[in-house]
């Protein structure tokens, strides 16, 4: 059964519409706090971080109010990358962590991602239990006035996160002599990323580090890699690194100005980790992972398995198969040796650690030849349209046309009002024709 509030990556939508209102966030706080409070009898603690959206100023107080009303003590951290929040939830031994973000979406959207005490995103089963509490009568969840929670702001969240990241690498690791272009998408890592790389000795050219509440992801960040491409050429940098609004994604650019997606980064890490005997089990990709990645890993004798789209599902499959590397083409990459969820900054450090001995990014990061792939997004009012007979017939016709020459995937976006159509084949004309057939039925 489909979740009522939670999508593939938390709760997300347009601010002051539907679920993204102060009233709803009070209920989300009260319900999630009630659930986690019942799981642990010691001191009740929730920690909250956010990205840089203007709407965070309205949604955070409502969320805090709900948590405190249920008897939770709350620490607010301010802007911090999503995996920083996950790491601190675990290290601070909190009952739960909540990230207020809409990730790569534009400023007018917002939402939240929930983490348990282990720093992991919640399973569908737990989300359903919280949804029942959201829809239940609030009176039963409200605590005695003497037992209301307290709220405290922590100013050193980014410093704690940076320290945890550094501890994953040798003490003598430094980036002296490395020129890096950094695009922080005017988002959650605008403080942590430049500070960390400068502390390691790199010469950093930062863009997307002046958030104003409205410019998050606006023609910058991992969804707009043209920004780092031009900046790498301008500053003659060794590498470009681009994050999204909450910094759980990374897209890179080599010194020649070629954009490097998540699949190429995963391939590089898999090959390196296998050589260093760090790789455990194999690699988890998604239904969107390029077929070229699958073939490369097969040739390297590395096991490969696909999950549903969404880093939560990647992590679940990694756990099930006992793999320690997985991720998505979009740049969500989970280094299971170090983290519980996607972390753009952590992945950047792992790549930079491989580059430190004078290697060129173009040699290191262009690992396999990708199968030509086109992804088109169709904005719709009702995502259930792909279940309609007309659309099913069109998808069937497109698949027949494609035959054994490639692959087609049509799915609902879990975070936006869009249908995503992906097709890959060495025949680009065939790709376009198949996508056109499906788009026509949707429109």
C-alpha cells in the first residue's frame, strides 16, 4: 500500500500547499517524536538541521513545537549537509534526526527527511506507523505541561561534521597544490565544504556560497553542472566538485571540462576499492544506472545488483546483500564503510584522496564508455496516468520497437509532479522515437 505522506525520500512539496505547512509540520514533529520516544526510555532527544531555503524559518519552529509538545528535547543545528545530520544523530546518541530540505528542488519547495538513532533513513514499515500517528488525535500524544521538552541551538554542528569526515582519512592527508572549483548550490554545505577543503590545504574557488533563501539550486549545483564546467576552465583547476541543495549528491568535472556523473564515480571507486581490498560483496545501483556501468563491473568481476530509485532503497539492498558501495547516476553515492546515507562531501574526499599523487581527474574518472541514454521529465497533474490503458499500450509499443537494442524505464518521480522516461541504446534515433511515443500518450 502506498504511503500517504512519505515519498521515495521523505516528505516533499510546495511550501504553504498540501503537506508543507506549519500546521502539518507541527503534526509531523509530534507524531515522529511520539514514535521514537516510545522506542527508547532514556532522555528523549531530537536534532534538527536544514538547508538554506527561506521557508525553513517557518517550518522549523512548527516542527520544533510539535516535538517539544510531545516531550522531546530538541537541538537545532542550522544549515548542515544531510549526512552531517545523520552522522551527528548517531554520534550524539539522539533518538532521531530530522533534516528540513527539498534537496535538489527549487526554493519554493521544502520537506523533511527522517533518520533513526542508527543514522539510517526510515523503512517503509516505520514510515507507515508514523503516518498513523500523524492522522491520530493529537490530544493523546501531547505531554504533561511539566514534561515539555527544551530547545537549544548548537553552533558547532559543521565543525563536528568536519571532524568526523577527517577522521576517516590518514592524519597526513592533505591537498596542497590542488586547485578545486567548488559549487555548493547556495545550499546546506556552503560553510562546511569550503572550510574543510581549505583546512586540507587546497586552493578553493567557491561558487554557490552566498545563499539568500531564494537562490538554492538556481542555475548552480549538481543539477546545473555547466557552472563548474566553465569555472574549471576559467581557473585552470585540477577538478570541479558540485553539490545539490542538501549536499547528498555530487557531480564532478575533470580538468578538461568533462562532466562526470555518479555512475562514473561509482565505477572508479569500485575498481579502486577492489584493488585495495576494501570492497565488500559488490555494488548496488538502481534501475536508472547506465548499462555501461553494469558491463564494466561484470568485466571487473564485481557483482552488481539494481534497486528501486532512491538512496534509501540502495542502502536497504546494500544491507540485505552485505555490500558496502552503492549509488545513483544522479550522484547519490553511499560509502557503506563510512556513512549510512549519500554524502557528496565524503565522496569528494574519497576521490580527492585518489587524486593526491599527481593523477589527472580525466584519467581517473572516465572509467567506462556509457551507453547513450536520454532522460526526459514530463510534468503532470496526476502521476497515476502511467497506469492508464492508453499509456500502458504506448509503453508496450515503445518496448517492442526497442527490442533487444536497448532499455526503457518509465516511472513516477517520488519527489516531484513528474513522469520520468529513460531510454538507452547505441541507436540515438531509436531512443528519441521511443520516448516520443510514450510522451505523446502522457500528454
